[in-house]
C-alpha cells in the first residue's frame, strides 16, 4: 500500500468509527429514554428521535455495507454489489466513456482551446525531456528488434535481396557498359589500356615465345633461323602495338569499336544470357556461404543497432536527441510550422478517437474484468468510503429529525386540537 493509500485508509477508518459511534449513541439513548419514559413523559420526543435515528443509522449502515460486502457475512440477495457485479460495472463504465468522452464533438471542443504544438515544443525543447524521449524511443526500438523473430527478419532480408536482384537488368546493364566502352573517349582509353596490357604481356613472355618457336621448329632447321623468326615475330608485334597505341586513326581502333558495338547488341538480345544470369543469381543466393553471410550480417547489424539505441552517448542516440530538439525549436520559432503541426496533432487525435473508440472502451472493460473482485471493491471503498460514512451520519440525524416530526404529529398535535 502506498503512503497515499495508507492516509486514505486512516481517514476512512476514523469516519467509520464516528458513524458507528453515532449509531451506538442513538441505540443507548433510545434504551435509556425507553426505560425512563413512564416516569418522565417529556422524554417522548427524545425517545422518538433516538428510535428513528437508530433505524436510519442501521438502514444506511446496511446500504453502505451492502455495496462492498455481505452484511454480517450473510449472502443476502443484492448485497456485495461491487465485487459481485464488477464486470457489469466495468462494461457500463467503458460504454459511458465511449459514448460521452470518446466522441468527436467532445474531443474537438476540448482541443479547440489547447495549443498542442506549442505545449509539446516547449516541453521537448528542454534537454532533459529530449533525452527522456530519445531514451524511451531507443528502448522501444531495441525491444521491437529483440522481440521480432530473427528468422522472419532474415527471411525478409533474403526476400528483399532476391527481389532486388530479380529486378536488376543485368543484360541491359552489360549492354550499356559495352556501348559506353565502344564510343568516344572511353573507347580510346579502353584501347590504350588493352595495348598497354599487350605490350606488358609481350615483354613478360619473350622467353616463353623463344622457347615455343625452338620446340616446334623442325630438327633440321638451324638454330640461327629460329632466332631470326623469333626476332622478326616479336619486333612485328611490338611495332603493331606501338602503331595502334600512338595512332588514334589506326584501323584496328575503329574495328575494335565496331566489334564492341556488335557485342552490345548481341548482349541486349541474347535470351540465353538472360537465362544464365537468372541461374547465376539463384545459385548465388542459394549458396551456403552467401546464406551464412546474410545471417552473420543480420546478427552484427542487430547487435550494433541495439547497442547504439541503448547507449546514451552513441551517435544514434545523440543524433536522435538533437533532431527532436531541433524540431521543437522550429515549432516554437515558426508560427506557420507550429500551426500546421498543431493541426496535424489534433487531426491525429480525432482520427484515433473516431477509429479506436470501441477498442479503447473494450480495453477499459477487459482491464476491469481482470482485476480481483475483492481488491477492486476494497480500492473503491478506500476512495469513496469516507463520503459514504458521512451519508451514514446524515441518515442518522435526518432519521432522528423525522422521528421527532412523526412524534409531534401523532402525539402532540391531537392533544393541541382537543
């Protein structure tokens, strides 16, 4: 029990003793006056007051007690109303909230006099509040990441990659690349690179060329002839490569560009290449190493994101806090932004009320149904029981006054008239 509940319980107990003490006083007064009445007729009015007050006190005690428990523990019908009809009370309360509070007119009237954007901006611009919101958002996102099934997320990642690869126009991309390489300065640069590669390969493999010529020449051919063939072949290859590399108008360059253009058209129209690329994409995604990579990638991403969301000094958290404060400052400084944001907030609230009033009402009803009946009754009595004890006191006094009035009408008035 909280300190506030303890204070309420103490006040309730005090008023219960007062009301019960008044009942006992009325009963004692009635007994005393009843005994003394034959010798002191003037005690008739007091006796009537005590009698009616006792009856009124008992009746109100019964009524108040019957709200929360069975009087004297007896299962009298229509008693212990709160615990026995808790669910009905909860449903009635939920319907009352739905029909009288969660309605568009009531919400709009309340929102009409409230500047939600200004209040939110003033609250969020404070550093501690922005830190609190960023912390709560971080914890919520971290919880969502942790709560969602990892297998489902991996399947979503795999499906996303598959969709991206399926929509990737491989043939068109290759065709465009080849077409770019075959035109303009790109073609010249590409040929220059090929010539340089050819020259480098020729220089690196001269010994291998000499050896191959010697191995494949007839046995009877003199060795100096092999060397002559080698020198002429290598010199001619070097000359051709130098001419192609130094002469932008060399026919080989034009022929190379023409062949590349034909290759681009062939790639764009080759259905076999399309089938092959699809098979390659499927084999790539189904490969165990690729699947293992995606699983490891997701595990790392998940761990890094959760760590960043839960670490107050992380770039993600500080960036989120900075953006929240920036939005709050913009809302405060720009009247147009503030008006638009305020309108958006109010429309959002009205939309939520109109579309979720029944689920909200059901939530109230279901929550009350889950409460313990005895605990619910005790808590309600804790909050309204003190006022009910005042009803007991008032009933005692009003009953006594009614008793005096009845006594005067039935005893005194007839004598006065005669």
